[in-house]
C-alpha cells in the first residue's frame, strides 16, 4: 500500500510576487499551485493508493473564492481518478468564530466521492485498491473544544498547555486502542511536536500554540505518523516513523536552504502478518530563494563594482529566483553605489529586494565625555588612567604631552 503524505500548502501567500496579467492571480499563488500540481501528477502516475493532506490548505482562515476554486479543481483531479484523498483540518483552515464552516468542509458537505474531511478526532477506515487503511485524525483543535471554562480558570499558559497535552494524548490513545491490528494504520495530526525544528510557520503563527511531546504521538499502534503544521520537513523518529512532510513550496527566506516536497510511504504486510514501513522524499522543485550578502569597507572605492562581481558569481542561481541582496557598508561610501546598475544586473531574477545595513561612525567616548568635549591634555590623562599607567609615569607623560600640544598649537 502506497500513501502520499503532504501538508501546509498555504494557498494565498503572495509575498515577493506580482499580478499575472493572464490569470489575474498573484504569481506566487501560481507557484504554489504548480507545486501542488507536481504532487498530484506524481499520485496519478505512480500507483498511489491514498493521498493524505495533513492540514493548512490556505494562508487565510477566510480564503477567496478564487483560491477555493483552484484548490477544488486539484482535489477533483485526485478524487475523479479513483484515488481517495484525506483532508485534515489545520489551524489556518479554522474560521475565526466557532460554529462557522471550515475552509475545506464543503467537500464533506457535498459528499464528494473519494474525499474524506477530518475536522474532529475520529477513526476513518478508508477503502483503497489494495485494501482498507485506518487513519486516526487529530486536526488542530481549539482550546474550547477540549477544555471547559472551569478547566481553564486561573491557569497560566504553561498549565493550560499541560492540560491540553493530557487531553490530546488521551484522544490518541483511546482511538489507537480501537484500531484493527491486522490493517495498516496511520495517525494524521496537525500539531506542534516539541523538539521539531521550526520553519516559516513561526512567522504565520496565530496566537499562542499548544504542543505535544514526541512520546505522546509515537504510539506503536501506528505504522506511520503523518504530521502537518511545521514547514521544515523532518523525521522525528524511525520506529514508528514520525514525519513532518513540511510545506510543498518555499514561502519566505526562512525556507531558503530547505528542500520542499512530499513523502511516499510504502506499507507492506509479510506472510506472518507483520507490517513493514518504508518511505521516500520527493522534491517539488519550486521557486528558489537566494540571499547574496556583500560586506563593503571604506577601502572599496568602487563599491558598485564589488557588488556587481558578487551578483555575477551567483548569476545562474539568481535567474528566475527570489533574490535578497544584503549590503553591509559604511556610511561614507553609500552615495557612490549606482542603484541602476545593480537593478540591471538582477533583471533576470524573478523578484529581488535590496536591504542595506549602514554602519555610521559613532563619536568615540572617554569615560563620560566625547572627544570634542575635553581638551587634548585632558583626553591624554583619561587615556593613560584607563590604561592603568602608574601615577609617576602619568605625570611624566603629561609633561611631555603638554609640550607637544603647545608646539603643535604654535604651528
């Protein structure tokens, strides 16, 4: 049985893009949809039994009609081919108010064949072409769904998180105990597991977030734990496999060094009934992010040439990439930089931004005074005292210093 696991689409992210004249959509939205299309193409062409999406279809809790239409088109491609797809609700899929429909609930309401939407903890026995697979769902849950006002009364955030951990762990263990051990089983959870390395989700956080310990989710009843919410792909444990698939597209410069894509999980049952799980990562090859850092000194009299040389070294990588040019330079050469030449050098970039970190010289201080506030003789005295020169030596040097100062003043 082959399962495709992906998560954190965040359709609606428009940073570093512009409006496409043909579609009227943000070009960054087209990037995300292109990565999603690569996921779907793989599923349709590689004998996948089940597609599992671990939450956060959209960036906004109130996605536009266009975003919903484009997402629905792609869900229809999967379900229409006969492949079941499981959609877990993430924190960005929840509406602002309790009682409103989630952004993916429409698929459940219309009872679309082969589409399974999980907006509450439950067990989903899903038929596939190679048999039934059991999925335990743990969508993102509001605190109010787990704890009453009385439970949360007079508790600080740490105590609330502890109560949430206990409640979520109890849900996982209770549902795991009801599974048929003879069938493949997966836990699909949209949750922040303690110890996971963070990605760009920290810039998209909505309020304070509860967490779970790795030991809370790594229940041996599961053959695979498919996680969503953290954008950096990572394997937290090997047995059972606990995996964040990460986002399918780079969303900001925090993702610059990350490879984005999805996982394919292979669950096989041998003659003795024992199940074996293997997995493999597949990149989506989305939009590249590139940072070009240039440190300039006062000696760089032709600062523009230095910057252009740095851009030239990265010219191949910069083409069709989102580029951030970071310039660190002293204030005295700032006026010599020719912006037009720099912009021309980056014309093949998909998008570029220039950030300048200008070092402005601060006036030196001697104790509580600046140099301009005291006489040369006073400055020499303070300097010698700070160097912990002996009183006798200070007296002698001040005498010679005073003579030099007087001679200098006379010209």
